[in-house]
């Protein structure tokens, strides 16, 4: 499914075959390298490798091919078109027909050819072509330059920037944000419903992300009320853990039933235990509801004011309960414990709820796929992208996390991705062994401190050649799985098959 609703593809790339010529000592032509890099950078911008659907005709053989139904269908099912303009493009009847087809179909669609002041036809200039020679469908709009002039003065056709250069990546990055904004604008346009929104049905309401807000002491009642209002304003459904029923057995049953229907539980505690439950010995509603919730597998947050001092708690049982929660001695690890300010409490809860909601959405979208994080250096990102496509074909959802030379940089992005997956893959290619070990060590520390449910570490050895036993992280928490494909310039089929099998069969 495309990112923009109503289309089969988000982007159609139109190019001249002559611009994809493979020179001696090259494996891929310029067009293929452009498309692969574009796919990779868009995946990073959108956060998923399969978020944007790009259509480009890899089977185009020569300029004598007839304009066929397959090409026409790809054009008509695409939201935007990127034209790689060059002297070869201008003289190609095939390319002109592609451009004309998209131009005509876009003009009669819901949004028309333009979104605001931007065209759905994006021109990428491979050469310095004078404006008066541009095809009329480009409308004289400024294009994205992928060439350098050969001479400081005078007019010349220029030299196309090579994909291996830093300038090429810079040019591509200048292109990514306009594409990102254009697709998002199109997505909004095509998701607009002309009629007035109808009230949610019972089925839709049942599917809403639901938060259980536990009972609180009188000192936290006003902040809790404000938080519930804010959550409902954000579209969350809130179940309030407030008695009745007062009687102990009925209260426990009602609380458990409410928790069954919740995706997330929030408990606000302080030095005051709250109202006692009739029929229970020395236990109050906030503590009891928290204990019941912790017996479930629900995601939950337990919050205390930053200034809370346990020595000020008069009830010894309640004091021990709080101390065990904060120290982790309760034996339960599936909750987030936060000390904070009342002034930031609402936003903290909203952020946490959005985070958990996003995790639920990822799991639902995966539809049975295994999720993995592919942590790699920028030097290996093209290889990583090829590997990620193979993983997708085998129903494994990869998240790519490319980083720079300092392995301790950008740990926030590593942490954010780790919360969405169960398996980590560290690519060991054109980087030092020390770089990989530092990344793994940082990830292991996050697993321990944040209690992330990571099951497995994989080290994927990419070219150049490496010895299988040259890398080791001494720890007892996780098994390290080594995949050696360092002798193959492309992912080896036999190695990949075994790798896929290991990803799918390692015990969860």
C-alpha cells in the first residue's frame, strides 16, 4: 500500500535509458544508484523501509520499446513523478510520452497537478539544460541540480555528479524534504472527507487506544481530572478507576474487567495512601488498583511527585509498597516508574501514551512480521538497504538506523528504535571492530537500564573479508549470533536463507 491513500505507488521515476549506461569497472549505472539511494534516504526520513512505494522500470531495454500498458498503469497509479531530465530525456519519445501521460492524468485528479505552489512533477537536472529547451510540462519551474559546471564562465552542458561523491548525497538530501512535504500534503488532501464526520460507531470506539487511570488520593484529584481531559482531547479513550463499587470483592472484579479493556494503565501516587477499601485490611484504592494492574501484561506508568519522601509516609505497608516499586524489589519489571513535577505531569503521560500507542500501531501494521533493527554505519548503508529489502520479502520488518563515526553519538535514535523491535542486527562492514563493539555495548546498556524486551543480537559481517571469530562481546544476558557474508559483495543466498531461518526460529 502506498503512503498516499488512493494510489498504488507514491513515486514514478521517469528516465532515459542512455543515462543508465554502465561504464567499465561499474556494476550499476547512474540511474540505478540514484533510485537505490533515493529509496534509502526516504526510508530514513519516513522511518520505515517500506513506507514509500517507488515505481521505476528496471526492465527498460532501449529507446525502441513501445509504450506499453504496464508503464501506463504504473504512471496512472502514482502520486508524483520524478523526471531525470537530460539531453537523452528530451529527445526520447518514450520519456515524453511518460511525462505527457502523467501530466494529463494529474490535471483531472482531485488535487490537480499542483499542491499549493508545488508541482507533482519534480524535475531533476542531470545536465545544464537551458530553460528554453525544457519540456513544456515542467512549466519553467526550478529543478534540482545534479550537475556541476565545467567552466567558471560561459555556457556549458556541465558534468553529472557521480553517485560515489559526497556532493551526490548532498543533492539527494536537498530533494528528500520537498518530496516528504509533497507526499504528506497529498496524503492530507486524499484523506479529507467532504461530508461531516459521523459519530464513532461502537466498533470504532472499541478500537480506540484506551487508558486506564487509577484512583488517586484527594491531593492528586485535580491534576488527574486535568490529565483525563487532555487525554480525551488527544483522542484517547479513558477508563476511570473510581469506585463504586466500594465493597472489596466487587471492586476487584470491576477493576480487572476495566483493565482487560485497556491498552495502558496510569497510576498517580504520593505520600498519602488514599481512601481505604471497606472489607480490606490496611489497603487503599490507589495501591490496590496498582497491584491488580501490575499482575497483568499491560504497559503502565507509575508516577510519584519528585519531592516525595518515604520517611513522611505514616502507613508502613504503603511506605514499603512505594519503596519496592522504586527500587525494583517488587519483582515486577513491566512498568515505567517516574518521579516528576505536577506542572509537567500531563505532558509526560501524553508522551508516554503516544509512545505506547505507536508501538501498538507498529505491531498491528506488521501483520505477523518479525521486527528487527538494522544498526549500521553510513559507509554500509547501501548494503544495509539491499539486505533490508531481502528481509521484507521474507516478512521481516527492518528498521534501518545509520550512524556516523562516533559510535556513542545519536543514542536517542538507537533507543527509540529499540523500543519497537525484538531483535538487533549490527552490520560489521566498512567500519572498525571497535565501532561495532561500542554500538553493541551501548545497546546492551539500554536493554538493562530501560528493560527493553530484546531477545537476540546478530552481527552481520558484510564485505570486506573478516574472520568469523574476530568479534566478541563478553556478556551473559543475550546470545550473540554471527552471520558471515563478508566475502560477498551482495547478500549471499545461502547465507541469507540460514540468516532468515535463524531470525524466525530463535526462541522468543
